[in-house]
């Protein structure tokens, strides 16, 4: 009988998560939570498609792009759309934590173009109905700028939360709505912290006395990192070196758009191409890109809208994404490729969709 009760007590012990005080303080200061720091499929239609296509469930990190954080804390901001307007609460936070000088030089999208900034997907969907959407993204952005090491460690807990929730595997995008460099930020985890994270979330993080990047920390777990990026090839290679699956993005209105795309494809990357698709179910079979120096690539095309999990796609292909109209954006801008036959001029060259 005593053995029976002893066994029952052991089995009923609940593991506790001991979140470090510095992460607790950061989350309290910016009204963040472990579960809400990253967005799961229930709140994001794009990554929800992964489940429908029998792909690994995903979580995505949403920040404000480019210099939008500076715009939303500016009381003189006279933007017409809700999701580009002044948010007094974010302005108050930036002043409370003395972020004014940091924000003057901050950009979340170093490689964006004019068309990209104007028609960014961060300005589409619910963000133009509920101001709370951009408020949440702004709080994350400010927290990451204010205390980057604590924020990255907080992301480790959030990824662990979602991993446990899905029972693995889990796919992760940290560049959901900006081109942050979180992947390169190295952090230290103490022995007690690692033991608690592993025990509570069912992870297999090894101890190290050296600071590590997130993908290195999770290298023993079934967690797959993948990203889209408009960055130059040298940056794409840095991401790849961290075991992150990368899809390059065509920036058609950048003066080097054609050359950058060809360089990325020749280096083995797939290329995301936003097209103003106007016929349901019809996408190009191939995409041809040529630059002004005479270089040319002819690659197969596939739909990128059936699911978001790009690691399932082959390299050196065009991922066709349906262009979406964002509030205040311009779907007819040179950033998007028109759904039509014949060569089209892009930055430093031409592109042709073959049906």
C-alpha cells in the first residue's frame, strides 16, 4: 500500500517552468507572453496551410518592418490607413525606456525597395481593421531593440512552448514581417536554465559555456528554421551556414533586381516571385530572367500559395506567390510581376513568365 501511494505521488508531480527574472521583466515591460510572442497557425492563414498540406506546423514572428516603428510613435503621422497610423501607447513605451536615439538609426528591412515598403503584407488583413494588431507587433519590435539578448532568450522559451504544444516537429520563421538579424544573435543559457527548459518542454538542448545562436541551441530537436530574404548573396549564405533553409526574394523594382535574382539562383537558392495572378489555378510553368550583362536563367515554377513550408520545395525554382493588395499599397507597382505573356522590364534586366 505504501509503495502504491509513493508511486502515485511520483506520477502526479507537475514540472514547473522557472522563467528567469530578466525575461519576466522584459515581458512585463512590453506586455508580452511566452505563448503569444510567436504566432501559430490558429492566428495566421498562411502558415495554417502547412497543416492542410501535411507539412510540419509552424510558428512565425511578427515585427513592424523597415522604419515603421518610428512612424507609429510619431504624433505628427497623418497616415490614412489604420495600420500605418500613430499609436500613442508605443510612443509612451519608446520614451519610458529611452529608445529615441536607437530608433533614429533602426531599420527592420535593410534590403527593402520602395515598392516593397509601400505594399508590405504587414499592412494587409486584420491589421487594417484592428489597431491592436500593429500595437502587438510594435511592442515586440521595441522589446527586441531595447534588450536584444533577453528577447532572443525569450524566443527560446516561446519556441519551446509551441514545440511542446504541437508535440513536434515544428517549423519556425523569425523573419515573418521584417528582415531582423535575430538568427545571428548569440546568447548564453545557464545549466539550470537548460535543465528546466528541457524538462518542461521536452527538448534536448546541450549545455555549452559559449554563447550560441538559436538554430545551434535547438540543433538536437526536430525544429526546422526557414526564411524568405531580399538580402544579397553573402547574407543568404550566412543564414544557410546556420542550417536555415532560405528562399531568396525577387525585388523587381531594385536597380539590381535581375542580377541579384540570377546570382541567388546560380548559387542554388529558390526564388520567390510575387505575381498579380488573375486566373484561379493558373501559374507559369517556367520563369526566365535575364540581366543587362547577358546572364540568363530559365527555371521551373511552382505555386507558393498551397503551403508556406518552403523546405519541401526544390532548389533553383521559382516560387510563385499571388500578389496581395495591402491597405495603402499599390498592386500595380513595379515591385510586382504582371500575370501576362512576354518579357517584362525589371531592375537591370527582364523577366518572362512561360505558361
